[in-house]
C-alpha cells in the first residue's frame, strides 16, 4: 500500500439520509443493520442504464481504486487498514471506511447483524466511543489484525459491498440520473462522495454540487452536459484544495477531465489516465 492521499471526508450522520429525496424508495430508508440489499439489487438491475450497469460499475471501482489505493485491483482492498494521520482514525476496506466518521461503525454493525459472533463484533463499544475522533482507545493492539482476518470472510466482504453501495454508490448514481447526466457524470459524483462524503460542511458532495449550480445548469434543467460537468469538476477541485490531504487534484485533472475532454460521456473503454503521476489503462 503506497502512502497516497486517500478519502478524508468529514462524513456526518447526514450522509446516511442526505439523498432520501432522490434515492429509489425501495432502499433509500432501509436500515443499515438489516439485510436490505436484495431489494436494492433488484431495483438497480431494472434501472441499470448508466454507472450501475455491472460492467461500468467495475470500471468505476477500478478508477477509484487507482486514486485511493494506487492499484486497479480494488478487490484486494477488503483487508486494507491503517491510520493515515488525517484525524479520522483508522481508514479501511474497499472505500476507506473510517473509525472516526461513523461509516466503519455502521459496517461492523451490519456485519454483526449478518454474522453474530464474528471477530469484529467485540470492538463495537470501542467504535462507538471513538466515533467522531481520531482515537484508537479499545481498538489497539489487535483491531487491525482482526480486520484482516474478517476480510477473508465472504460475509464481511459482502457487508463492505453493501455499505459502499448504500452510502456512496447508489446515492451518487441516483443524483446523477436525476440531474440527467450519463455514466461519466455519475462517476464524477461517485468519486466526489467517496472522497468528501455528504455532510453539511462546505466541501461535502451536496455543497460541491450547490457551488456548481451557481455556474451552470445540469441537463435536467436545460443545461449542456459537458458544461455542467466542467462546472462540477471546477467546484470539486476547489473543495479538494481546501484540505492539504486533497491538494493533489490529479484524480480530476489527469483522469476525469481527460475523459470529459475526449467526449467520453459514456465512460467507454479503452481508458487511459494518470493519478499522482502513475499511468493506468483499462482496455
């Protein structure tokens, strides 16, 4: 694992409900602690017309992993865990669940609901205590070891997939479709919410979108898709530069901007891009 800037969002409780107005009702209000993804999967299968198409989703996972993990092998990241000294405690898993921002706590609760007595369940009281902090109290010295053990369990991997979709992927795709943007636009939303979360702070996804709305209109409001996405990416770059850990904006400049300049609004392969100076290709 290279020491690259990773997601350092200030994900507040609002991230769990912020998209309720646009998310598909079948899963928007589902509890994170119950097996709620079957209905969501059925809905997404019917509506898979953009980034939610399985082949496009796989591409999205790889592009995000290139920025988050310096690798296209996103499935190798279930076991990833470290404190990257960003004030969010431990960062772990396929989407950077954080012990200090609540999404790791929700993940372990879901894992308990699906597999009581698992190796991470005993850490729930500690995760409750450190939520909102960068502390490790009650987690050290064995939490990282036990996380990697859990990552060998297909139930835990599925729980990570479920929470990634519920909190990040499905809301981003839903908002993208509501705004009338295609696969690339939906991906730009997804990458933004992965990094910034959707809290109330000025750099959250919803406020990046709000900032873009001051400059352009999405297609659903009569705007041009390319003009809108450029405005969104401008706002995204501004948000990234507000925090030192995000100051390298190459995941926008030499990746998403490249696809947009090429007119690749459907995120069709082949794709070539760079992140942090490293080159990547999907054929």
